[in-house]
């Protein structure tokens, strides 16, 4: 009894001494140094609550199909998922270090161990347990680091999904706009060809000067070249979508032919959150914050390596020995040894590891602040681009409509002989440029919304990470 009390007294004293050595971690959260409001004008359409389902709200089923297909075959997403599962395995392994490790063994044998001794059967079984009593927090720090790494990997997976969706949308809207430009180029080429044919007939009849006919032919050739160039650009966009989605090209072309989204306006969204609340919805910012938690935990782990560590082992064994009809039971158990590992001399290695971990922590803080500033910048720039696009879109519509009316009037004057072919070609050039600018401005507007969608995190919800 006295010996038992002595053992537990020693254990209590050792535990108390080691508990006093618990390490202190640097802050795993830092204040966000951002403004309390956005400085760029906010858009006023839609609702931020639907940002996670934003693509479905565009009313374009083909775009949703393309995004889903691209996400299924994206190597970037596959790599991000692999990193997530690797981090999950590491987190489980780190968490297991906080619990006792138990293993079991069973064996059976029969034979003659000595001459002139009957055969015997031996059956053995046992349990072995070992446990590091994490009194200074070394394993807890490793577990916290592994959890932060897992959450960061999950956030990066979401970020990869957002990037893939944005890339597909960029390419898809680029292709639809390219088809619009191709239609304009074909219409322009047909009009110039008709003028060239009329001029050729006039030259043959002697009513048109050769120089005028040459100008008409040159204009028609220029239009055909522009049409071919635009067609090639559209074909390249098709190839890009095929590469992104792994769809058969014939299937993609068939669905694109049925798509009605070329001139469909994009549904937007608004939000009232201040910058500090908005940017934490970005998966890359969340991942940078997890990196900060990871770095903090690694400082704690490095510090813990400089303190004593306490280990406890135990075992239970059972053996049955049978010979000549006689069974013998041999059962054993043990608790201990209770061992303390004391770092005595390592040539400064542990101290250097602490310094390295603290330096990496400072780097993580700096990178986190930089990521936050970059996030705010991207949102502000997207807002500015949207505001600029709204103004340019209004002016581009007026310009395109006005120059088209001017072209129609000049064409009538040319047919009636009151305008020269040079006047008509100039009117066509201006009208074509204005129409192309309108289509390009529409595309810029869609891509600005996509940029804002990315800048706001694409509907990422950190609280739903598992």
C-alpha cells in the first residue's frame, strides 16, 4: 500500500512539473487592416445570397453544363482534391497521437520442445498499449497544425472550383461574342460583295470608272479576309472549350448552335458587407488565415520539443499451455514503465528550429495581410470596371445605332447617285467599328461580373467546411 501511494505521488509531482512547462503559441488570428467601406460604386442588381448558385441564375443551362463538365475533368481540381485527402489523412494521424496506441497479437503453436517430452499446444494472446502524456502540448500543437492544413486545403479546393468556373465562363462568353462578331462580319462582307458586283456591272456598261470598281473589289476582299479571320478566332475558342470540358467537338457545336445566350444580359448581385466581412468569404484569404494558424501551431510544436516528454506503456498477456491432457494458464500484466525523455544537448538544433518556426510565422502574417490587401484591390477594381462598363455600354449603344442609321442613309444616297463609293465605304467602316465595339463592351461587362464573382469568393462558405 505504501509503495502504491509513493508511485502515484511521484507521478503527480512529475505531471505537475511538466504541466508548468506548457508552451505559449503566438496569435493565430490577426486584425484586418482594411477600410470600413468600399470606395468604388456598388452595383444594384440581384442578391448576394444567391452567389453560390450564380451560374444557375444566368438562365443558360448550357453554361452550367459546361462548368460542371470542366470541373469533373479539371486536373487542377483533381490535384486540389488529392491535397485535401492527404491533409485529412495527416490530420487523423496527428489526432491519433493524443490517444493511447493499442495493438493486439495472437499466436498458436504445437510441437515437441525437448526429447522424450510429449507434444504440447501453446496459445498466446496479448494487448500492448503506449501513450505519450501530452503535458506540454507538443501533440496538441501538431493536431492543431494538421487541422489548419486540412481546412486550408479544403478552401483551396473551393478556390480551384471557382477558378475553373470563371475560366469556362470567360471562354464561353468569348465564343458567343465571337459568333456575334462573325455574323456582323458576314453581313458586312455580303453587303460589300453586292456593291462590288453592282460596280462591276456599271464598269462593263461604261457607267463606272475603273478606279471605283477597283475600290469596290478591294473593299469586298478586305471584308472576306476579316470574315475569315473572325471565323478562325471562333474556331480557336471552340477548341478551347473542348479542351476545358473534354466534350466531343461535334456535341459542343450542336449545343452551341441551339444556345440563345449570345445577347442575354448577365444577372448581377449586390452586397452590403464591409470589406472585412466580405473578404473572409474568399477561399484564398481563408486558406492564408489557416496558414497563419498552421504557422502558430508549428511554433508551439518547435518550442515543445525543448521540454521533457512523458511516456507510459502497459501490456496484458494470456497463455494457455496444453500437454498430456493438462492445461496450464499463464496470464501476465504490466503497467509501465513511466518514462521521461529529457533533451540535454543537441548543439542548438531545437533552439534553431524555434527561431525558424517564428520566422515562418512572421512570414505567414505578412503573406496574410498581403492576401487581404490583394483581395480588397480585386474587388475594388472589379467594381470600377463594372461602373465604367455601364457608362460605356450606354454610349456604345447610342454610337452603334447612330452610325447604322448613317450607313443606311449613305447607302440610299449612293444608290441615288448623291454619294460616292468612298463615302459609302467610310460609313461602312465606322458602322462596323461601332457595332464591334458594342459587342466587345457587352463582353467586357460579362467578364467584369465574372471577375467580381471571383473577387468575392464565388459563394465560398467557410462555416460549411467539413
